[in-house]
């Protein structure tokens, strides 16, 4: 029963993540929380285990989506280059602080933020001017915040980067594709750097990798890699206007779900 639950979680999270550039973590975290709690796994650190395991799963899930988006020529590499340094730093800080703060308030604030973003995305907007992304002085502080919040909550970051790129005039399909590679960086470097700092370097009295549930990671990663690739293939086929609406309504549903759990 648990294996089936993990497979379905991977398939659903991977598909939505690939389609909308969310990485899958926004689905993985609440589902893993319920699964770990129901099967009495990591009772004392259930939410931390769900977050770290989710972020590890996003590595392979988002990588699969990135491969498909790159084949379709949708990734804005120049935008990613401006965003990458900040999200790498932020993702490491987010995971390191995971055991230091309660995630209850963070979940509530994040859910309200998702609703605000969803309203913005659903509201019909016509953006005629593309801003010069490279000249924005606050892009580094924004990207650090995205990395920190995303890794702290175990998600890929697309919920924040996609609307941000869209606000600056980029086509929705390219926003989603570029958010996918950002999500990969958040999860990959967040896990690697924080793992080194908390285990090898011994800076803290805990190891972030102890929160990783290995069997859940393997099952979800394998199933999400398949569905994420197919989800990403649909991104190029669906109309931009429809993608924007799907993204917005999906965030509303997920935000309500996060508040409830």
C-alpha cells in the first residue's frame, strides 16, 4: 500500500511539475507528510523528512523536465544565468535552517503567498514590453529569497520564479521551462551544499541527510521522471493563455491543501 502511494505521488507530482515548471515538490511535500504520518515513519521529524525527501526527488523530476524543455528550445539561459547564483545560496541557507524553525507559520505564510500569486496569474494581463532582466538590481536578493523559501518548504521554486519571469514580460511557456532549471539548481545544490556543511564540515550538530527517507526517494524519483517528461512535452502544445490559467488555479487548490494539512 505504501509503495503504491509513493508511486502515485511521484506520477502526479512529476506530471504537474513538468507541465507547470513546479518541479513536483509542491505536490510531494504534503503527500509525503501524510504517507510518513500514516505509516508511522519518522514520527518526530515527519515534516523535515517530507521536505528533504521531496527536495531530493525534485532533482531527478526537474532534470527530466529540463531535458524536454531544452529539446523544445524554451529555456531562457540568459535569465537563468542571472538567477542561478542567488538561488544556489538561498537553497543552502533554507535547508540548513530547516531544523531550527517551526514550519507551521512558514506553511501558512506560503499558502497565502500562493493565493496572491494565483490571483495575479488568473487576472488577464497583456504584457507588451519585456523588461531588461539583466539590469534589475534586486534580482540577486529576489533569487536568494526564492532559493531559501523553496528549499525550506521542500519545493522546486517554480511557484515563485514562473510568475516573476512572466511579470517581466517573458512568454508563459519560457517562464515554465526556465523555472524548471531553476528548480533543479535549488534542489541539487541545496542538498549537496547543506549536506556538506552539516555532515562533512560538522558546522551543525545534525546531518541534513538524516532526514532523507531513501526508499521513498527512489520510488518517487523513478516514477516522477517518467511523468515529468510527458508533462513537459505538453507545455509546448498548450496555449499560453490556458497555461497561465491552469497555473493560477492549480496554485489555489494547492494552497488550500497546504493550509488544511
